[in-house]
C-alpha cells in the first residue's frame, strides 16, 4: 500500500484517478482549492478510511509525507483558465516548484499533468513529442500554455539538477463523467445543448479538429506512466489518435441523443488551434498503452452521466 498525493484531486481527472488508486488498495491524499473542482466529484469516496481531502492552494508550500505525487492542479478549460490568467500561471509555475520541492525532500516520484497545448497551434501534424510547438506567448491562451511549458522546464531541471524521478505526461483532450457541465468545453457544451434541445454552438466553421480520449483510457495511461521503468521521464503523449472535426462531433452527439437541436455558427476564439492529433508510438512502446474506448461508446456513457445530472437539477 502506497500513500499517494493527488493535487487537483477534486477535478474531473483527479476524481477518477482518486477512485482508481483507492480501488487498487492505496491511501489517497487529495489536495484542492476547489477553484474548478468540487467535493461532489468525490462524494462516494469521502467515507473511505484510506481517503483524505485537504483544502489547499498549491501556490503555497505543502508539508506532508507521501510516497508518490500526481500533480494535476490547474484549471483546464479555456473559460476557467482565462478568468484569472495570473493565478493560472502561478498555479502551474509555483505549484510545480512547491510539489517538486516536496518530491525532492521526500525523494519520491512525481508525475506532471502536462498538455497537448504545449504544441500550441501546431504546424506539424500529427504531433510527436519531439515537436517543440507553436505557442503565442502573449495571447489569451498563453497563461495556460506557457505555464505548462514552464512547469515542464522545472520538472526537467529538477531531474537534471537534483536527480528527481519525474514523469511528464502530455494529455490530449479527454472527456467522460465528472466533466464540469459549465466549463465551456466542446464535449460538455454540445451534450448539454443537445439534451436541452438548444442550438449547438460551433465556433468557426467547425472544420477544426481534436482527438478525444475517454477518461478511463487516460487514467490507465497515467498510472502506467507513474509506475514505468526508473529513468523513463517522458514527455509522453497520452491521447486517442482518432481525429474528428467539431462538425463530426456535433453530428455524433445529435445522433446518440436523438436531439432536434440545430447547429449555429459563432466566432472562433483567439488562438484556437486548427488541428490536434497525438502520435502515441512512445506510449505504446514504453508503457504498452493504447486507448480502447471508441468515441461512440465513450459519448454514450458521458451522455448518460449528463442526462442524470440534468434530471437531478430539474
Ligand atoms: P479540472 O479543472 O476539472 O481539475 C483541476 C483541479 O485543480 C480542480 O479540482 C481545481 O479546483 C484544482 N486547482 C486549480 N488550481 C488550484 C490550486 N492553485 N491549488 C489547488 N488546486 C487547484 O481539470 P481536469 O480536466 O481534471 O484537468 C486536470 C489536469 O490535467 C490539469 O492540470 C490539466 O491542465 C490537465 N489536462 C487536462 C486535459 C483534459 O482534457 N481534461 C487535457 C490536458 C491536460
Ligand atoms: N517545499 C514544500 N514542501 C516540502 C519541501 C519544499 O512545499 O516538503 C517548497 C519550498 O517551500 C520551496 C519549494 O518547495 O518553496 C522548492 O523547494 P526546494 O527545496 O527545491 O527549493 P528551496 O527551498 O531551496 O528554495
Ligand atoms: N468549441 C466549439 N463549440 C463550443 C465549445 C468549443 O466549437 O461550444 C470548439 C473550440 O473552439 C475548439 C474545440 O471545440 O476548437 C475544442 O474546444 P475545448 O475548449 O473543448 O478544448 P481545447 O480548445 O482546449 O482543445
């Protein structure tokens, strides 16, 4: 049994990771300031004697005793990370420094939830880990993209300078139950709009692409990376390489929900990447990992989750 710290544990990915690690017989300490996450995501774990939840902001130092750290704290959706951009950069950068300091004192492995956003609006398609990206450092997405890039720099400098065991994971768009219905992301927006019979808001002409990974696949990859051979640092892409346009995504959601919603076209947000698709050969070779859940199947489960959520609110 290990004692495992998850920062951002009350969020979408953190709540799934907490549940998996508890089920595998570990003790889990979640640290979260509830900025975008919620206690509700963890309600089924709160009575577990091996689970502990601490309200704490990772921009401040944290002194606890644990065996592994998963550093997930950071708002992940554009409307949330752009709401207070200075705090977003602080969370990524100061959060990384504090958690790396903690890992250094305890001499324990630490995993960073990095992102495909480090590739920016990519000019190389699909994206291998060796691609250095095309990020606008002064744009409205930069607080997130550059914060995550700086966190990667800190991870590799602690690795080189202090011999820390680091694992850097570049996560591509992920969806599933426990997504926040109000976070403005495309999967949650389209599903909620379809279920309510409202217009589906396509930004731009809808030909931009994303590659969507179902949450259980993502969590499998994350745990495999944390427990991968010593010295394997990544960065490693974890995502589903099947690429879809936003129009295709909308059509699938309309078809599964049987909704009568119409598509409407709105302005494309600034610096919105045109395309995104991971190359996952490294994850296949080093972690023996690849995604298993098709978009159609994952969307069905996610739509069911949102349907229940909606009926509880009505
Ligand atoms: P989320 O917003 O649901 O979860 C983030 C959690 O971090 C929330 O519970 C929030 O309250 C907490 N948090 C934010 N700032 C904090 C701070 N200063 N101190 C303590 N807690 C803080 O997002 P998510 O989708 O679960 O993403 C988790 C991680 O994975 C993030 O680091 C995100 O950048 C990364 N990621 C996610 C995706 C995705 O598609 N979901 C893609 C790429 C990367
Ligand atoms: N830190 C922490 N918990 C610990 C150890 C360190 O939060 O258990 C913080 C510490 O406050 C510092 C940061 O991590 O701000 C980086 O620590 P490090 O030892 O690398 O740097 P230093 O303390 O020398 O600045
Ligand atoms: N998007 C959209 N309608 C929405 C929300 C998002 O067309 O209601 C588009 C958005 O412009 C982007 C894609 O969907 O091109 C994915 O957006 P999301 O915010 O989910 O993720 P990210 O841009 O961070 O990959």
